């Protein structure tokens, strides 16, 4: 099993590292993941969680969507953990080119990261589907039922990518560009089971190093230069740059 010291060495030897993260990055901040034994997708609801997070469910059962969304997807009091904080420090010191995240919680930015590519959007941004007026997260959490636009009365939708919706083309291009030009890719807190995001690691240059920090096995373990099966906050709290 790999160690934090080995990851620290790879980071300090690199000049253009990229971090690719998933739900496990935010678990130490108190936000549940999706696919672990205690994750969201293994809990019992009236409908499967994947169904309630789909575009068609949002359109046909908007009130039920928001009941689920508010109770299970929003954690406005969550704070960045050691991994978020260290990644922001790495960026400030010129050791990290970008964070590519599948998370929607905005904790990387809260920790101070600037170059964050949010593949699946953010709960912090919301908009009216009719007139496009933007709304903050506080507007969603402060009302009940289906949130409506103050200007035109249209339904407000979170700026998150639901099932059946495509990823933003600019985010895809930026993520692929960053990964294809890095010399170290650190994958953390993801089992690499969500596509198309997981396929982006195929753009990693052959000369680049690949490090994985995840509690469970991933599909890329066999091709990685380093695999660490420890909590991501514990690992990154030991990194010095």
C-alpha cells in the first residue's frame, strides 16, 4: 500500500499537477457519498435516488424533487476539510494547475481554490428556467415547495447536471486540456464509475504519473504509479509543499 510520503514526493517532483476528485473528497466534511454501503444510493426512498435526480423527474415531479433535494443534497453548513485546504495551498504555491471535481458543494472554492472545473455544476448556483434570473442557494433553502422566480414566476432549477442531461461542453474541454497537459494526475475520493467524467483520465500523457487516493479499489489502480487506500483528509494533512 502506498503512503502519504510517496505522494508528497510525487507532488514536489511535479510542476503541473491536476487533481481529479469525487464524492469521497467531501465525506470528511459531513457530506455523504453515493455508492458506499452507507451512501445515498443505498438508502431507501419512495423512488430510487438516481430516479429522483433525473431531468425527467425534475420536470414531472418537481415538488418531490425539491423535497429530496433539500433533505439529501444540500449541506450549507459544511466546511472544507484538510484535502480541500491542502489543494488550495498547492494551487497558491504553483504546484497544482487545476481541480477537476464531480462534486457540487463548492467546498474547493470555499477553501480558496480558484481553478476549479465543476463537471456536474454547483448547488450554489440556481436559475429560473424561463427568464434565466440567477438565485443563490439561500433562496432555495429559505422557501418550501417548488421555488419560483420573483420576476416571472418560472420554476427555479439548480445549476447541477441531472441524470439524462449532458455535461457542459466548456467544462469537458477544459478538464481534458488540463489532464492532457499535466505531469501528475491525483485521483481522490472516486471509484471512477461515473461516465463520461471517469473516461477523462484516458487523456493522461504516458509520461505523466498517476496517483490514486481512495478507500475502495478503482478501475485505474492497475495502471497507477501509486495507490493509497486511506482517508483522503488524513493523506492530504501530511502533504508539505
